[in-house]
């Protein structure tokens, strides 16, 4: 460099020589810096690890991913697009490429199913999208989803949180996947029903559930098939419900799980059964908006002449944390109960009033006063309109009723069991007849 400048100084003159020197120094500096352009050739291999959502510890529906890692047989579809503008990425072979893990671990690297089909990154910044399970030729913004008519082989449709700003300087990505489906579990308890309690059919219906739709794997948005019936029915091998007294101290209840496509509509849920050869339907008093990645467990208790929804438990499909019945009344109302109390809720949409009826599982034993708390102070000026004086106890039946209205904050109603110090008549409860239905 010094010799070139010296020669320039001798033969070209001072001014021109300075221009040439500055230009050459600029070129050398540019060559030593990271040269990031939109036209770089992809040459750096994507380094990907992936985490599955998992689920609470329970008997898993076949086809569901139960851990926070994927089995080595799992195949996901990956796509990279330009972070700026979302257009096609540099080079070819970067759309819907099947990848699978090298080992069953959250830290295991994923590799292409077809050897040599690695996704390569250039200096151009890329955003990575992923979904499960891989479907050849799929439109990643409209992946078809279908829920099986039985528990067998329903795919655990998932989409990944997009990972932006990847390039040849930053080729490492850790993607977290999310469940697209919801799960509804219905548990049946014989309770005080006096028949044989032979269960032979279980179904659910409502505008909040569907069996088919499409998933936008870039955003997680779901579009429901407009022709969907919003109902799932299953014939089962006859199962006899037994109380603990009839079964050596251990209750024999029946649990049916449905994997559903959530529609996003806030509606009631109906459960349909065949019991001792007769068809019956029971519908929730409150509305539910099923959310992707959550498990909703409904307990249904059989009475002498009615079905009754009990506690509803809502869990994240990736944790072991439980919740209560959630109702939107301007603020979130969480209702928590215990096994010896069944809770029915009636929501009046006209004045946004919620009536909670707590029924004792042992007829005539009064339900204890619930504990009602809020993150706002009591009183209409604070958006929390309920007091203990508003609860009504029927001492004959043990049923306690509480009314909540005008909620604009988060409220929790915790039922605390039965009051064994008082006892009512033991002649059962007088409740409405069940709604008949033929299958």
C-alpha cells in the first residue's frame, strides 16, 4: 500500500494521489467489515431446536404430544421468508421444508428429512415459521384441520411462534410450539340416581366447538368450516356408573374426552347421553369461549330425575395448574368449588346478572357460606356489587344461591364445602325433569 501511494505521489500529483489513497483505504475497510446485502448467496445452515407445549399429567388422547419435546418420528414443516416485507427469501427451497429432530430433547437440533435439503441463510434477515404435523403441498396460512370421530389418531395440530431476524451471522433459532386445538372432558357421576346408570352414548354440541377448519400457521388464527355441524357423537361400549357405596368405597365414574376445533364463539355447551336406553341432554347455564391450548373438564352429576353440571375446571394444556369456572360479566368471575358441591350458573345478558346455585351432593346438608373476593372494593362505586347478605340458603334442601352483578373487576367466588352441623330432610331434592332426546 505504501509503495502504491509513493508511486502515485511521484507520477500523478498530490491531489489525485490523495483521492486514490482514500478510495483504496475505503475498499480495504469494507472488505474487513460484515458485508450484509440483499443479494448475498445463502450458505449458512439453519440451526434449529424446538419445544413442544406438553400437557398436564393425565391419560393422553392418542396422537397428542405429551411432553415438552417431540419424538424422533415427528415431522414439522418449516418456511423462511424475508423479515422485511415478508416476501420470498433468497435462493430456493425455503418453503414448507420437512424437518425432524435428531433426538427426543428440547435441545436437540432438527435436520431436514431429505438429506441435503437444509434451509440455508444468507446475509438477508429471515423470519422462520413452523407447524406440526407436516403436510406436503400445504398452504401454511390455511392448513386443513380435522378432528377424528373417536379418540384415535387426532393429530396434535400446532403452530410455532415466528423467529425473526435470522441470517448467516445469526443462524440459531429456538422455536416454541403452541396447540391449535382445545380439549373438552366430560365426567359422569351416578351420585343419587336410582337406576342402573348404564351409559352407552356420549356427545357434545354447541356453536363454540367444531370438527374441521383451517389453521394459519404463521399467526395461529383458525377459520372454521362453514358447513360444520358443531357436534361430536360417540357410541361407546356400555359402561355402568357406580357410587362409592356400590363399589367398595371407590366411585366408578366415566370420563369421555373430545378434541375440538375452537370456534371462538362465546356460547353454551350441551352434553348428550344415552342412559339406561333413554336419551338426555343437559346444557350449561353459563357461556364458554373455548381457547386453543386449554383443557375444559365438566363434571355432570345424575340426580333422581335430572342431570346437573357441577364444577368446571379449566387448565392450560401445557401446565398442571387448575382453575375454576370462568364467566365474563364485564370482569372475570372465577368460581371455585369442592367435590361435594355442584354449581350451576345462570347469566342474564339483559342486565349482566350472574346467579350461582350451589347444590350439596349430600341432599339436605347446607352449603357453607362462600368466600367472595375482588381486586376492587365492595360497592357499586367500585364495580363490585355483592355482599354476604345477598346469599340465600334453603335450609330444607341445603342449596345456597348467590347473585353477582355489575362486575368491572376480577372476582373470585370460593365455595368451602358443606356445613355438617346442620342437617335437613333426607327425602332428596325436587328438580326439573330431564329433556328427552332420541338417538
